């Protein structure tokens, strides 16, 4: 500032200096934006994390005393667990530039296979439960087989199998609900995922008086979600197979040329996704206590929403599991927060819609600059 | 109504005359059943009832359904197919009670007998006849039961209502408002919920009639209404979901009354187990079977002109009867249940 003031005397030199300063300021500004884009490209989970924190702050004020209570936040975690697990399965598929519209129905079908086989047909759980897991794996395997062997777009294939799995669900379940009490009597293991763990009591059992844990409750289902997330994260980031998944999604031709068997990779991805859906089925039984062939009808779109809001690119090759967990939490926080704020359901749907569009816009923007 | 009945009877007589005796004439008759969806247990049972009746009467049954609740286009296509197939008539549970009316008119103009089940058309007389449950009465029964059970405490109740959908379809507001009227709440507009100002109503939440969403709705409601002691639910899956949420916070000790509507076998079993206090039982199999009989014979059963529709009944099922509210116990309810 003092330099400028003294430079008034030598006008021409001063002007030159000012011009340069303006020019360099503009360049710096563009550099900052570029740097931000570069940063987001490298750490795409930053945005969902920020949105999540903003959501938490907004609802802390919009629903004072209700939203931020440990009990409510525990409930939100329970509410998002199923969608988050399906989201992990969906992330795997979307990373290969595919999409799986059948995840929700694979989950319902598996829950019916587990519950009905054990309770209605009286098959021992040691057979019925693995049968349910196998059903999920098989559904995913079929998806992958059709996608690779018939070379059809995943969107079309899974739209078809969505309908087929739905029909199989009605066929096997006869649309009959299995009650919580019947599962409890004959196959309580299926409800294990819904068991509540009071964190404070756990601390106490370990001889720790952790007061801040009072009121916090998690289910084994949520812990299972974290375990699934860690395993899939490890596979994606620490194994050759994981790199193949990213490479196949980023540029399948290049991946093939560099020696990756993309068909094998794709089939493995869909089959793994199906197996994860079966795990979600187990968590679903724990959450509702019984088996309802009607439950989870919106789970397909909910899982895609979580993945997209979590910053995974629908064009494949870029995204992360942790992003999807944030995505699921964001949707859960907004739905719960808006409900506690007294807003009608339609505004919850509205808000989720806005979140999706914003997320995809940001994704496009990052892609454009980095390209 | 009388004129219409007479006309129906005449039409039936003509048809009867044209064909031989009743047992033989049923041969070759095609009838239809169109439900809202093919997965909802209520409609699955309805279809099973229709199939059994069709077999008994020797009818060819074509069943169809919308893809989802509210799918009008799917039902329009189903009706067009039945007209093409030369069906004698069909029974339909309309997904959109207004939008389907022109297509129903087309079918009736083509000579088909149209019996509307469960959800009346708007206007109701667009159908040949309507066989339905009085959903408002179904709600009324559980409302009266809840008020009677609470006794003096009813005036300090904290009520959570787990409804069906934000657009308040007919069955949704009829059950909800019936419950309120039975409980002794001023319902204001009887064809809409959410406009009441009774302080005992703590919140309305949307369950979509789904067990998982029912649990989520109840969890959210618990944050707003920690002292809840009455939960109304649109159907029994929603009630089962609400129960899980209540159990998770230790409110499964009998401190909260859950009431519901449907009378499905899992629901009645839940009444027996004490999960649901009382439920209003409806009879989808009976509805469908009666409709098929009417279409096959071409004659309608007697319909009370004041109601405008044939009431297939709603019965309160509970093991804790309340004086002044007629009910059956779960043993009887189990005999009559569906799904």
C-alpha cells in the first residue's frame, strides 16, 4: 500500500506495477480454483464430508435438542446401514462404469430365501443361511455373465434381472410375511444383526467409565457394515484385482491391452456385489425382525443415490467406498433431520433430489478440469 | 339403484336365456381380476380366492395387476386386454379411483360387467357394483377400542399415526379419520388428515405400509413424542415395524397401544402375541369370490342403497375386548385370516 502511495509521483512506473499486480492476481485466482479441482480430484470424499457436516450443523439448529441427541444419531446410523451396504455393492459395479438396478431385489430375495427356508420349510439354519448367501452370489454372477457374454449394457441387463428376481421373490415367498416371533423361535441367528449394543455398557465391561458414550447404541448390523466396507476397501486399494476394477472402469480397451481379463473382472465384481446384497439381507432381517417380501422396494435407487452423492463417478474408474458411506449418511441425516424439523416427506424427497444433482454437477466439473 | 338392479337382472336373464343351464354355461366364460400390484399379500390372497372360485365355477380367469400402487396405465392396458379377450366381466381394485373411470366406461359400453373391489370409484356408480370394506368403519373400531382400553387416560393420550402416503389415497384418510373419530377426536375435514388441532395428536408419519419404513417412521416419531402411548398404523406390516422401534427403546412393556387394520394371518398372530392391541380384519378372499359369482351368474347380491356398495365387513380382532365395541378373539380371527 505504501509503495503504491509513493509511486503516485512516478505515474508511469506506478501504473505498470498496478497492471502487473492485477494480472498476477487473476492468474493466482485461476490457480486456486485449479488447485481446488486438483485437490478434489485426488480427495473426492472431501465434498461429501463437508456436506455431511453442514447437514449436521443445520439440523442441530432446525431440530434443537432432538437431532443431536446420542439416541437420535444412533438411530440415524441404524437407518442408513442397509442402504450403505447396498451402496458398497453398487460402488463396485459403478466403478466398472456399470450399474446394478437389481441390488434391492437381490437383497429381498436373499432375505426370503434365508427366512422362508429356515422357518417355513424347517431347514436347519446351517444350510438355510449359506443358501441365502449363495442365492445372492448366484444372482450377481448371472448379472455379470449376461453383461460380459451377451455384451449388453448393464443398465438393460439389470433392468431385466430386476424384474426376474422380483418374480422369483413372489414365487418363492408367495408374498407371505414371516413374523418376528417365528424367526426368533426358529432362526434367531438371522436377527443377530439387529441386536443393540450399548456402547457405555461395553466400556464399563472393559473397566472404563466413558461417560461420553452414554446413550450411544449400535447394532451388529452397523458393525458388519464397517467390516464389509473395510474388506472391500482393502480389495479395491491393496490388491491387483482392485486395480483391475478401476482400470476396467476407466478405460476397458486400455485395460484389455495391458493384459487384464476384463470379462473375468466384471463377472467377479457383479458376483461380489450380489454376495454383499445377501449380507444386506441379513441386516434387513435384523432390522425389521422378520421377513417382509414387500420391504426395501426403493433400495435400488437409494443405493445409487448414496454412491453418487458420495462422489463416485457414474462414468467409472473413480470413487471410493468411504465416499459411499458418507453418501448414505448424508441421505440419512437429511431425511431424519427434515422429519424431526417437522417437514413433510415430499420435502425430504425434494432435498435428496437437489443433493443428487449437485453431486453429479461437481463430479462433471472435476472431470472436465482434470481431463 | 333399483332400476340398475332391474336392468342387471334383465341383462343377466337374457344371458342366461342365451345359454343352457348354469353349470354348463360357465364353460367358456372368461373373467378378469385386476389388482393394484401383484406382490401385496392382500392382493395375492384376493387372487388366490378368485382362482379357487374360478375353478369351482369352471371359469377361465385372467389376472392382471399394475406394476406399483398407483399405476393407472398398467390397469388401463389390463382392461383393454380383457375387452379384446371377450371377457364377460371383471373385478378390479382401482389404483387411481378417478383416472380409471373413462376406461371402465369403455368396458361397460362393450358389455362387460365391472365390479369394483376394496376402493370405490369416484363417482362410485361408474361401476356396475362395488364390493368393499368400509375402511372408515375399520378405523372407527380400532379408535373406539383404543379409547375404551385407555379409559380415563384417553384424555391425556399422546398419539402417533403411521399413515400410508403423502398424497393421502382414499384408504389412507378413511382409516386414519375413522380411527380419530372412534377415539373421540374432532377430525375437522373428514376426508383429509393433518388438519386436526387436538393436542393429543403428536405426529403423523409416513410408513408407506412397509415394515422397514414403518420402523424408520416410528424411530423418528419417538424423537418427537417420547411419551407416546397410542400408535395407529395403516396396516400390519407398518405395525410390526413400529413394534421393532418401540422394542429398541424398551417401550415393548405394554405402555404403548398399537392398533392396525387388515387382519392378515401374521397380523392376527401379532395380536395374539400382544404386539398389536387390536386390528380390524377385512376379507379380500370373500370380496373376490363374491365378485366372480356375480359376474358368472350375471346377477348381483342385494346392495344396501344407502351405502351404495356391498359391505364385505370389518371385524375387530382382539384378546382384550372392550365393553361396547363388538369384537372376536384371535382364535376366531386366525380362522378367518388371509395371507
